[in-house]
């Protein structure tokens, strides 16, 4: 039986005005899939890149939204981890080969999901998956060990704050940069030592260097990360879509990691690792060792305005969108 519902979708690539409310049809969940009644969709910068055509990975339905939280409505063949009524969250779609979260209902692979943390409002869980999975991926790629120092360029954003608190939980010493003193206080509230972006050049001039560095910006942020890296250091970035001067990477024999957590969805492989990351996150939140992110709530009808706010640089916190069809 076909499921009829409302969604926000892009009819084509372009500006924020290509996003429109449309009726869509969803199939019943297939083998390994579940049907989610969406409580909230998380906004991520990659949504704007897909919409603008800068990342050619748009879902066939045109419905964006990687991050979702909601309730299981139905399960497909072979799904035993979840039952109807379960509260779940995950980075579960919004790219080619998957449905998106900007809808009343969403079909998702069960492997990508985890039980939502008890005690956290379900809609707030939609702010976490991409940021948290990215942080866990960077921890693994950088081979971070308890007692090591890590510098995060852009520590007050969603990925930066998740990285700061997860790394602190695992016994690392975290320092990172932020754009103003209020955001430095956020970094410190999550367990890190904060510096202004403008102070990074001073750190470099003073000879301060780090063996592990994470860049959450790309562009000038990655260049800053390369400058802060010690010889033979490891540097990870979540945005390598640009042309860069890698002379410092060569001169210091750096190892550079590109973090792109949507690749398992696009390749339809190792998707269970995403669910495993979120189960670890859920356990940390329920134990009181980790917490959610500062966020702003919108309705899904605000999606075009939200894209415009991000692209104009006026979106200051993580955003979630609630169904308001």
C-alpha cells in the first residue's frame, strides 16, 4: 500500500526558492527498512550544497534532510532491532538513493538508526547525527588516544562542540578556535580551551604546534589547520571541496584526512557503523557524560528562509525543523 504525505522538495538545483511543499508517495518499508513518522529534521550545510548543485548527490525524490528523529511507524522484513512506536534518530537520507527527512514520513534503512536517548526531547535528537558521526569518524581517522592534544579549527560549531565533548569524554586535551568570546565560552562549557580565530596566527608565531588537528570549515580554516600542525602531524577536514596550497603539508610531511560521512549512504555499504556511532552517543548522553547542542527551532515551512540565512552567514546555532504541514 502506498503512503501519501506532504514534504518539502527541490524541483531542480538552484537558489533557496527551488524548495516547495509537494505531495509525495512512499512505498511500504522494504527488507531492512523502517517507516518513520518524523518528529524533526536537522539542517546541515551540505543541504544547501546539494540544493545549489555544488554536490551532485541529490535524492531522486528531491526531498532533502539527512538528519531525522521520530517514531517507528512500520518495519520491513528482517528488521528486529526496532518495533512500531520506538523513538529513533539517525543520519538516514537526504542524498541519492535515499528518502529525505523534510516530510511527514520517511523511509530509512534500519542500520542507520539508533534508539533516541531517554530524557532528551525527541525533536532535539535530530540536531545530533551528522555532527556526532563526523566527530567519531575524525577520532578514528586521527587515531586519537587518551592524553593527546587536539586542536579544532571551528570548535564552536555543531561538529566542533560534538568533537570537543566526545574527545574530552575519551580523555583527550582539547583546544579550539571560535569567532567571538561568547562562542569561546560555549567551547569551554563543552570541555575545551578556546581561542579566537584571530589568535591562531599568534599561536603559530609563538611556535605552538599540534600533532592532531581537525578543521571544521574548509577554505581558510584548512590553511590554518596546516599552519598549526607539527611536523609529521595528522590533519582532518570535513570540507576539502576547494583548491588549496598544500606546500605546508608537503614541507611538514603531514597526513591529511578528508571526512565525508555520507559516503556509506551513497555507496550503500557499512551503513551499520552509523547506527553503532549513535548507540555509543545515546549511551554517553544517558550516562550524563555528553549533551545536546545549542539549537534553534523552525518549522519545515521555513526551510527556504533557513537556507538563505545559512548562506548569508546569519545562522548562529544548529537548526532543527519541525513538521508544520
